[in-house]
C-alpha cells in the first residue's frame, strides 16, 4: 500500500504536505501561546523555582 501511494505521488508533493502540516501546527502553537493568560504563565514559570506546586493553574 505504501509503494502504491509513493508511486502515485511525487516527492515534491510529500514536501508540500509536510510543510502545510508544519505550518498549521506552528500557527496553532503561536495562537495558543498568545491567548494564554499572563497569570497562568507566571504560575507555570514559578513551578521550577518554588517547592510547592499550585494545582489550579488551568484557569
């Protein structure tokens, strides 16, 4: 089945599909990062510095 698929499509097509998937995931991560509240980010950043972890950082 893989040989039929790779024989049907050219390598350039696979590169374009990979670029589209990468771009979509990258944009999704950027959007998620931009919409994260600053207090949640501060709580997550302080986990490494503090000894107690607050459970409710997913507000």
